[in-house]
C-alpha cells in the first residue's frame, strides 16, 4: 500500500467512527436487526452447504454400490445346465406310475406319443406271456 491509500483508509475510518457515534437509536436498532438477520441467513446457508457436502458423497457411494450390484450379478444358467439338472433329478426320483407334469417334462417326450403308446401296449403284452 502506498501512502495515499493509507491516508484514504485513515480518513474513511475516521468518518465511519464519527458517523457511528451520531446514529440515532432507532437507526442503530434497525442496523443491529439487519445484522442479526444477515448472520442467521449466513448460518443457515452454511448448514445447508455442509449438508450438501455430506449428501453428495453419500449419494455417489450409493450409486456406485448399485452399479456394482448390477454388474456383479451371477450369470444366468444356460439352458443346457437346466436340462442336465432336470435329467439328474428325474433319474434320482423313484419310478412313478404317473407321467411327469407338463411343466417339468422334456418337451421332446410329447412329440412321439404314438411311439410311447405302442411301447406301453407291447410291454403289457410281454408281461402277460
């Protein structure tokens, strides 16, 4: 700062002090009320800013966790694995007199129903002999 700036600052400070002493009580009260309102608004703004600073990383972590869960889901089983498991489960079950249900049976079984009828008729005729 040069000397003219220092002189200007001293003059401004002196005028401020003089004006502050000559302010009437009503104006001084309004100035104090305005100061309190401004300080409360600044405090409210600071707390909102603090909340934003906390919520932003929390939201980012939640989004990353959701993305990680979506990416690292177990791979769906292939159709051949399901057929092998169904065949294994069918082989492990004891022979039933009832045919398997349509939802658990192999669709290929229903393609040759005439053959199965013929086979059943021949098996029953062989057991009678």
